[in-house]
């Protein structure tokens, strides 16, 4: 075997592709701090485009394989991440969040807020900087789901968001009196949403997850006009009735030129862990069929699980409190998919 050199090692690593980005790790500048310890041992850092990278294990195995071919027996990898920002946001607004993810649905009650809260917590648990903006002016229930009831009192020019499960949180519920009917008119929605984006001290965020009210109304339009949306996630239940509504939402985002990150099927088939019995309360496979029909990615199906609802009501998101439940596993995988798609979008531009 030839003596190990940096050139030789990088040459070998050029054969490892980032599976989502379809380029090799060296070209993508993902290999840093390479150290040759001796003729058989190397160490380096791999800088991923998201801490929620779904394919770390595969990348690691591929690195080990190509390095073994040039005689490296010991490989030490340190994982780091730098989430690429959505350049349109940085160009347009003086804000510290780098990507925005709108969670939307055509129909109410399909689990948007549940998906938004769990997605945010999942991304934060993976090590990303995450904010959650509850922009549902009609029924802001993210604080309940995250177990927070008010903003912290911090003096300053900007509003300090609440913090729960590592996620910075701001909600319409914090600023409207719950006993008053909310008669918001277009301009009021507009200024409230703008303020939430620019007057809240979000800190450095990789992802700002935004929970929207159902439908294709003012809030959606205002939001899309106030801040570039990196992408939208459409939540649907498996039945066809809900699909028709989700379709409407999807068309709206297309019109607003917001990329669709994919479709999440919520309240999908649930398998009872004790009996093994499968229950498809709202049918099966509708989310996947819709994604196929519309040629957008299918991000996964979250089972209808009583623990999801109980966790939501108790302010204990399932991904934080019951990570081994099928619903939590599905939500974690969806979070990784979403993060990966955002990296691809930002690096393609
Ligand atoms: N996968 C699931 N399994 C069991 N219950 C769920 C699931 N997803 C959501 N729920 C429950 O269904 C109800 C509606 O969910 P959620 O509030 O998230 O929907 P939404 O789409 O945000 O509704 P709205 O349109 O009112 O904003 C909640 O009680 C929630 O806990
Ligand atoms: Mg909701």
C-alpha cells in the first residue's frame, strides 16, 4: 500500500456520494479537519447539511468502505452540521431564522398542529435550532400541545418567545384574550403575522415551523406575502374527502410559488402493539395515492394512536415522551425527510 496522504484519502472519499444531494462529499465541502494519525488510521469531520440527516449510517459505511480499499483500518468520524439558509429569506428580511416550513391542510382537524409541534420537537431533539410559530388565529392550540401557557417576561425591545422541549415558541394565543371572539380583519392578520416574524427575538434558528389555520384563507396568503416560505408540508387524513381539500391547499401554494416539501398522512392505520391487530379507522393509503397523483413526495403516515391525542392534550408531544411509539417513529422520520428536502432545495438554487 502507498503511504497515506491527504490527496489519497480525499481521492477515495470522492467516491462517496451524499445520497440526497447526489454529489460527492469532497465536492460538497463536507469533509473537514482531516488528520492522518498513522499509515492505517485517519480522523475527520463530516459536516452535514442538517443535524436531522436521515442517511448518516449509510454515509459512514460508504466512507469506511472506500477508505478500507486504500488500506485505512481505523476511521474516526466526527459529525457536525451546517444547515444551508434559504437565501430569499436573508435577502428580504432582517431575521435570524434561516428556513421556514409552513404546515398546512385544506381541512380542519386533520392534525396539522399535532404534526407541527412534533416536527418541531423532533428537529430540536436532533440538534437543530428550531422555532414554532402558531399562526392559527382562529384556534391557536400549540401552547396547549407544548405545555406552555404564557410568554416569559423579559424586558427589551423584542418579544422573547417561550421555550418548550428545546423549541422557541410564539402563538396567537399569547396575544389574544381567549374569552373574546377573534374578529380579525385582513389588515390585522397581516400586521400580527409580520410582527411575529420580525419583532420576536427568535435567536439563530435553522428552521421556523409555522402552524397555519385550515384552508386557503387570509392567514395563508398573508404569511406567504410576508416571508419567503422555504416549503410547505400538507397534512391530510387517509380518506378521499380530506384529499379533495388538501388538493386545494396544494394548488394555493403552487400559485404562491412555495415548493411543496411533501404530504403527510395523519391518523393512518394503527397496529395495536399488544394484539397485533391493525385498525384503519380513516382508511388506508390515501396520502400516498395523493402524493403519487400530484407527483410530490410522500413523507410518511402517522398512525391514529390514542397516545398522540393524550400527549397533545397534556402538553407532552409524543416524540419527546414516547419515542418508541410507532407514531413517534413516523414523526421522527418525517422530520428527517423534511430537513433533507430543505437542504436539497437550498443547495440546488
Ligand atoms: N395521529 C393521531 N392520533 C390520535 N389523535 C390525533 C392524531 N393526530 C391528531 N390527533 C388529535 O386530533 C385532534 C385534532 O388535531 P390537531 O389539533 O392537531 O388538528 P388541526 O388540523 O391542527 O386542527 P385545526 O384545524 O382545528 O387547527 C387533536 O385532539 C389531536 O390530539
Ligand atoms: Mg391546529
